[in-house]
C-alpha cells in the first residue's frame, strides 16, 4: 500500500478524553451538550427579528468537540427539547412556532453546521488556530446559507442582510476567535489517540 494514499484519521476531542463511549455515555454526552447549547442561547442581545446569542458558539463547539454525528445529534436533541416546550431557545422561549418562525432556517442550519464542523474536526481542523478559524467560519457560513433565505420569507430580500447578517458579524468574529484560541490549546493537554 502506498503511504501517500493512507488518510490520517483523527478522533473527536471527546473520544480522546473518553475513548470507550457506550450507549449510556453517548446519551449523557448528547443531553449534556444540548443543555450547554440551551445555556448559551440564554446569553441574548435582543435584536429583532433575530436576537444575538451565544447559541452559535455552543452549536459549533458541540460539533468540534463531539464530531460530526454526535454534534448533529446534539443539536437535533436541543431542537426537540425546544419543540416539546422546554425553554431552551433564545430568551427562554420554546415551541414549534420558533422552528417555523423567522429564525427557523438558522435553527436548521445549526444541525448542518455542527455536522460540518465535526467532520472537519475529524480531519484535524480543531488542532490548530488557523484551521479552527476556518472551520468555525465555514460553520457560520452554513448557518447563514440556510438562515437568510428562510428569514427573507418574513422580512423580504431587501431587508434580510440588514436584519439577519450585518448585526451578527462582529459577534460571530469574536466567537470564532474565542473558539480558535481555546480548543487547540486544550488539545495540547490531551494525548490524541492517533498520535
């Protein structure tokens, strides 16, 4: 076998800390991280129709820490809790109307973004500052790609950038830099399984 054709496998951060994840531990991880996303959603700057929250940081970190499948499952679990009436969405809100309201596209984008960031982490993008920045920027782009067209249904294409993107750029950049500073540093303390 040609060594150049062998792709290096990286394990998500959680598997470096907890290598033997059985079904019970998996449920604990997914529920626990979904509650961390819920907590981050309560950090709110109340803009209309889309508030600025810590939610995207929680979602993207869930993907980076748990990997693609667990990250996406964590966000789906978070959304299910909100649909069932638990006050997990921004500002302690809940209900099916939130999922189908103006912010519904962003919520759907969270699932895809967690998967994408997790997939990139499974390829080692969470190990260095610069690749972590790109990973988080890609995750944010996924959220906006799904969120903005959905929001445009409610506010029109003429207002969607002003209401659904521009107010969030500075906060997103800050969250991206924060995540890129923290996660690669934490990796320095953990012995990866594949190295």
